[in-house]
């Protein structure tokens, strides 16, 4: 046996040494798929079936491509420099550079990144006279890219209404402008390459004859156009080895189509699906739990992960009273694990929604535990949060030039760079702030009217929020500023809106934590010039205190690159990674699975795949945590435990807070209001808000609102499977669960 084949298990060996035929390899999490791919390429080259330059290997990241080339070099004494191993976009760029004339491109064509593309779309829209408030440029960008990823030019896109017709005009004009300037965006790289091969039979035959063996990594993440490109590139004598895991298909929102795996079997006459089911990452109980969960999905090819490493520990489940208590529990466990010798960098704290990170980051900051947000920004660094804070800073202090510059034209209100330059010149000349210059020396005409409208907006927000509790001030500002409306219009703005709503929660929590009635601020003493004089200490106003708090938490608190730190990330960002210990937080209905998924076609199954990905990141220990009450979208929510907890065999779970109520049959686990709630629980007809109840028709749920008395008493119940319903207690026949 060849030395490069040593150590492969039977299924891996079968995939590596497969005869000349197309194959679908179902590679489960931690099953060694990268080793299979690279060893397959090395084996084909070593046995003389193909030259290094006649293999085409497609990955989804440059990092994965570099790793493949490094592994091949370690197995064979060859120069991998000229091999065709790369991402879809990288390989298409390489092909278009070689055949730029045939593709109708200049030799030195430039590639637009996302920001450059958006800038060009804005220019095109301005030239067409398109209202960017009614037709947000980011939505136009999404429309263009998603159309291209379906393989559709503007003249092939179906128009369904006036809105899409206008976006289609933008798409056509944008394409014309790109061709005029000789530039391409990322989606265009693939579409232009596909069209080139489709129309040029000589080139198509050349590459079909050259690439006899095509290998594709993460096949479940391919979109429609990528699959079409692969089919076009594969000649009658070519074979494709598609390696992927339909159970880890979690990018439908980016256009990924897990159905490509099913189509691949019929389109390429695949006679046998090879399943890599032996897992080299996780202990058995983690795998058994993940297998049981994912079996609830119907649209899957099917496999069952196993390991020879033993069962290991049970999965730990902790149900906290509040999201703050949940964070505190996680921190306690992190400290204990660190004391046991587990590195912080080998622990990951996962969450479904970016907005969840705020409470977790706050707890870590206060505890002095080093952390790093992987694949994203910390809460107070996010664009939408910085915008909202800038508006709040202007209300607190109109002389704040930085805050004014950030939001004077965001959302857009017709104040351009030239207008700003005039105001800045007036400010510098008179030695006054930008706000004073805007008020005293505004430009004339349309620009002057826009500046005046902005001044009125800030003044009206200051007037409307005067005397309001901090939470209501923040809530009013993010609405009145137009930020919420702006992001709601964006195709992918839901995350940003959730973060803005979480800023309201942050304000409420700040007031509660600081007490503010007893707030003795060193900052206030320093500002008043009376530091060290006990009689000079004065209270700082809540808004200024909150803004100072936000600045501190946005400071350099994140661990430096390479330093040991707890890893924070969304589940989407965690794909492809592994850790000794994983904390999966927020396992509540409406959060995970996310409420937006429940009404979308295939949404629940994708959420379950996402949970499967989260679970299989853990090697040795997995925590599943939830909160009975959580501040979300600016209000306290009384939660039903995630259905995913019921889909895991209960004998695999170790419940850590034994004083908490057990999960009800069918799932729900509900608490009375959290201790931090100031008002007493509302009780109506013997039932209270936050109480777990059962209904003969609707099943288990939790009371979230109550009103009335006597025969008029009614409650609103959040049922696990039926959602929110108002029920009259006289007829409802509710019973405590």
C-alpha cells in the first residue's frame, strides 16, 4: 500500500482510491474530509492518472485552498504553484485573466469589493434619478447580486411589481457602467466566466479535456450559478468528486442550495454515496445528541456520526432565571474550566443572534476575562450602535463635532461633502463648533434647508427626551433619528435592528445595575474640578453616565491577536471550527430556533442544521443554556424552552440547577418574572404573568400578558407550537403545567 494511504479508515480509503467515476462523499463533522480531498489528489498524481496541472479543486475560502496545497506538498515532492486549487471566484478570475478578450474585458480589469460596488450603485441611481430612500442602495445591491447568482442578466429577470421593475432599471444601468469602466464585481466573475464557457465551444472543450478530475469542497454551500458552472466545466470524460454535508447547510440566506447535493446524484449518474461517519473530534454523547437532533429533519441524505473515543461527559443543561444570570453562570464555568487547565482560547461561547452578545460582553468586561469576538465586531463597535450613540451624544452635547459629522447625513438627507466643507470652513474661521456654525452660518438653497431640517431634528429629540427615563430616551432617539426605518428597508438589516433594540435593553440594564440614585461618579468629580473633595462630588445625569459607560466598553478591552482569550461568535461564524468546550446560549423558542425562521419555507430545518453545527463544534464538553426571562427587542420576554432540547434524548442531558422546575412533557420550561423586575407579577384569575400553563388544544405555553377581572379576565399565552393567543379565562380551561 502507498505510504500516503496509511492511516485511512475503510470509508476514507474507498473515497481516495475510487475508480474513474463521479462520486458524492457525505463527510460528517470532524470526519477528516480535508484529508480525503488532499489524499485523493495526491493519489491521482502519484499513480500517474493525472498531472498536477490537470486537477481542478474548488474550495470556499483562500485559507482552505492554502491548506490543501500545503498538505499535498507534504505528501508529494512536487511544485504546487501552478495547480488549479482555489475558490470559485479565484479560479474564475484566473480564467478570465487568461481569456479577457474573449470575455469582453480589458486585460487589466479591476474587481470591485462590496463597498466599491455599493458606491457605484449609488452613482448609477443618482444618474437615473432614483429615490434612494424608497429604493435603498443596499437593497439594489442585493437584488443585483442575487440575480447574478441565479445566472440571470437584467433582461432575463422576471418583473413582478413596480418596485422590482425600478431595481431592474438600476441593474441594467449598473451593468452598462461596469462594462464602460472595465470593472467586475464578485458575482460578475462567476457569471462572466460561465457565459464565456457557455458561448465559446473551443474554450469549453479545451478546459473540459484538461480537467479530467474536478473536486469540490463544502459542496452543500454551492449556489445555483456555481453548480451550473461546474456542470458546464465537466466534460463527458470528466469526473467530479463532490464532498459535503447536507446536515451542515446553513447559508440559504446567501443563496446556498442544499438541494444541489440531491441533483448531483442524478445529473452525474452517481451510483454510490460514500459516507464518512467516523468522527475524530467529539466524544460519543455529543455525537449521539447531535444525531438524534438532526434526524428530525426530513430533507436529508442521512448519516450517523460515531467515534471510538468513548462516550465522554453528558451534555450540561442550565436554565437561568434571567439572561444576566445565564451570563453569570457561564462566567463561573469558564473560571472553573480555566482553573482545571483548559485554555480560554479553547472555549467558545456561541449565540444565535448578534444582539445576544451585549449582555455576555458586559459580564466579561466587568469580570476582567479576556475575550475576542470572532468574525464580527463587539457590540459597541457595530455601525448602527455607533450611529445611535452619536445622536445621543449630540443631544447631551451639541458641541460634539465627531458625533455631528457621523450622523449629519445618516440616514441620507441631502447634505453632501461640499456643504460639510462650507460648515467646517465657517467653524474654523470663527473658532466655533460645527453645530454653532451650522446654526449661525448655514449654506443657502437646498443644502441650507437640509441643514435646517437636521438642526430641527436634533432640537426636537432633545426636547422630547427631556425628563424621560434613560431607556425611553434611547428608544425615542433610535426611532426619531430614522435609523430603525433605514435598516428595516435593507434586505439584510434585521440584525442591525435587533442590535438597536438591544441598545434600549443596555440602557435599562445600566440604570438597574448602577442604581443611578446612588451613583457617585469619579468622572463627575473630575469634570467639576473637585476631585478628592468629598463635598464636591455630584451626580452625573443618566444619559452622560451611559455614554461614558458605552465608551469604556468600546475601548481596547478585546484581547490582542494571538493572546489567550475566550472566543465569542455566532453559530454561523463557528462553522469549521472546534473547541474543547462549547457554551450554546439562548436556547429558547423564538431565539433558537429564531422566530423569523418559523414561517419561512424550510426555515425550521435550517435552524436545526445550525444547532447541529453548534453541537458538533465541541470536542469534550458541551453546555446548553437558556433564560426564563430575557430582554429582547426592548422588552422583557417570558420564554418557552427551545424545542431542540426536547429532540435530544433526555438520558444524554445533565441538568445542573436541580432547584429549577423540570421541563414539562413536550418541552416548555417557564419561570415567573425575573428578580430584577421591579413590579410584582400580575395575577388574574389565579394565573400570573410568567406562569407555565397547559391547554387541551394548544399544548404547553407561558402567560405573557394578563388583564381584566372576574368574567372579563383574559390572558395572552405564548404557546410553543401555536404562538401568541388571547384566551378568556372563563372559557379557556387552562391548567398549571
